[in-house]
């Protein structure tokens, strides 16, 4: 079915819409704050389910207004004020934080968070510049830099339709290990189309945006070009924000203890150079169902299914109307269509908050498996699955604003891959889940500390054991390779192929000068020890940056 029909479904019933909000852009620092206060509250927010990201602005403000303020530190009070300032249109006048003491020319920065804002009965608008300037030096002597300029705007019309746009022009000089990754996948992390810039740099344009509205109080829809995330961990084995943005249509039902989300994604293979070294850029589609239930006030369980499918360039590439069914299992759809060419994946997600200090979370994904082959423990190639288990500990050991997080991820070889790269669980040559693909196990440790209101410190330690593929082999790590080219049917195990250990350590200091204006200092040490000596490498680099209205960039793989 042509995507124009999707537009039609999206635009119907506008006259019956209810008040609508835009979403808080994906930013690990903001979302850590939001999740922190949910843990402190001891019970889940009724407004949203935390595994489904991004969050609506109005839902976050509503949840913060129900937070018990008695246990908050001065840094917590500052953070909550910051979140209210950032979403002033939903503060309902209950907080007087956002008015600037000295607006420029009476109209510029009337609100702390907005360069320019309009707040009329039928029209709300917020416009701000986006800037990210940074530089550094790598151990090898290479200069690193980031140069991003752009604009962000959001608003509502008639209090019924929300809109958002984020547009930037970017030039990057990445560290060496990221350049190796770009060459391998012909994909710049987080970007879509790109081109070379000077010597060893990359130039790309970022454009995200959407419109959103509610059909009813509990049913909302969104259409645009952006990213979505499912999960409560630092990584996600279900759906992450690692890949570039893509066009999508989303339906969401949030009622009682239930949240049900359906996402129809329009994607392509991108610039990936396959085994034949020929450039591919063909259409592909991904449809996603996720249902979460707050079983208890502090225990949530979710289940998901997704299918990725596409057509060769010699075929029509049409979106089959059968996949629009929002509740049926995708395997049954494929059976009715007489096809099993789609890459279907199932799984589950859970989170348990307890003692107002801890959050235990995890995920499981099942790509393919056969119980008899699993019980025989023979390493059958098609037993493709992955696990995640993590724990967050806030105000650790009684020290306010010291938060700890530990996480384990494991994905077996060939998980997420399919019979061709066009149906792999990827978009534009990048993984839709974990950036390491498959055939790995990983440990992540994170420390976050906010000793003063405007100063945040963090450090991250990552260890990963991964089995890489050589140019002429497929041991199950590169999920863009078709599993039909696998090396063996049995005796497959994590780390097979070129066994490689990756050690990553970073230390970060961030100072908020003004609202959403940050000064960052980062140190990174990364060591890669490969079974093939010439593939081993290590790097150390230091960067400093100033950024406005944009999340910090990390390269953690």
C-alpha cells in the first residue's frame, strides 16, 4: 500500500481531537533525571510507561507535580525546576520559574528555555537555536571536532495539534575507532545520508520533526521523521536510538494499567556496501507492537513483536495493507500472505522499582529458536536470542545525588540478521537495537554524581567480548550479512570468529552556564585486544565542548 494512504489515515477525525503535547527529545541526561524521580516516588507514574520513549511533555510535568518533595535535595529541586522551565507550556502557572529577570529587547528569552516564544489562546510556539562546538586531540595526534548549527521549534495549534522540528547542519571529525566502524558499515552513527568533509571528516544534515494529536483522552497518534526507544536500560535490545531517524506513523493507547503502542516504520538499506561491494539503497519496512502492563504499582511487564520486510529493486516495494492490523501476530499475517520472508522478532521487557532507591530491569529478545536444539546444547545457529539485566541505585549509600547503574547484555550470533541485508533489523546500515550487533556479551557500569546544582560528574566503564567477522567470513556479528552465508550450523557460541575484547572508560564534567547551555569536558580511554594482532588498537582522547539545546554525543562501542 502506498504511504500516501498512511497520510490519509493519519489526518482523519481532526475535529474530534483533545489537548495535545509534543515530546521531550531523546537525551540520556534528561531522561535519567525523569527516571530518577520515578524511582524516588516509589510507584510508577500513571501518566506514562517509562519503557516507551520519548515521553510527552505534559505527562512528565504532571508526574513531577505528584512527587513527594520532602526527600529532595537542593540539586533535586534545581533539576525539577529545570524540567519545568524546559516544558513551561504545561506548568499551568503553578511554578514561577520560567520568566527571565531580564529579557532581551522585551521579547528575546522571556522564558529561560526559549529564544522566542508565543503563548496565545489558539497558538503556542517555542523557538531556540541549536549549537554544538567542540574540539579535542587523540593519542595519535589527530584533531577531533564537532561543528553543529541549527534550530529547534515546537508548538501547538488550537490546543489540539502539536508540532516539532529539529534541523542541524553537522561536520564531525571522529576518533579512529569510529572511523573504522564507519568504513565497515558505510554508515555514520546516528546519521542517514552523509558525505566526506575535508581530510577524514564527515558532513551530514539532521532533520527530525513530526505532528501529533489525540483521537481521544487515551488514544494518541504521531506522524513524522524521528526516533523511538523501547527499554529502561542504558542499552536496548529491543529498539534504541543508535540508528538515524526514519519516517514513521505511531498509534498509542494508554489507559488503566495498560500501554499499547504500534509503530509503522519506513526505512531503507542505506549506503551499506555488501559482500559484492555494490551500493544498496532499497526500501524496507518495519512494524512494531509493544504492550506493557503495570502489574503492581512498582512492577511493569511488557511484551513486543516486530517484523522487518522489504522488496528487491525489481519488485514493487509496496506496503502491504495486511500489516496495518494493529493487534494480530505478524507470523499469522505472513502465513495468510503465503510468505515467511519477513524478519520477525519477539521478546519481553520488565522493570521493578523498590525501596525508593532501586530499579531492577531487563529484556529478552527471541529472533528464532527451537526448544529441542536449545536443550541439546549443540550451538545450533538458529537459536538466536539475547538477554539484558540491569540495576539502578539512586542516592547510593545515603549520599544524595549519587546514582549507580550496572548492566549486563548478551546476544547470540546471527540474532537480528536475516536471509538478506534488506530484511535485517537495521536502518541505513545501522543497528536498530544494540550498536554492537550480535555475537557479544557486555558489562556496563555507570556513576553519576551531582555535587552542586549546575555541576554534573559521570563516569562509564564498559567491557565487551565480541566475535568479529573478517572480510570473507560470517560468524554472526555483522547483522547486515545474510545468515545464509554462515560458517557453520552447529557449535556456535558467543565470541566465535575473531575473538575481541573491548575496554572503554570515560570521565565527564558538565557545567550548566544557563538553561540548556552546557560546558563539557570529556576524557575517553578505549582499548581493543583482538585475536588477530594487527586488529588490536587503543586510543585516548580529550575533548571540550559548548552546546546549547542539544544532547551530548557519545561513541560507546
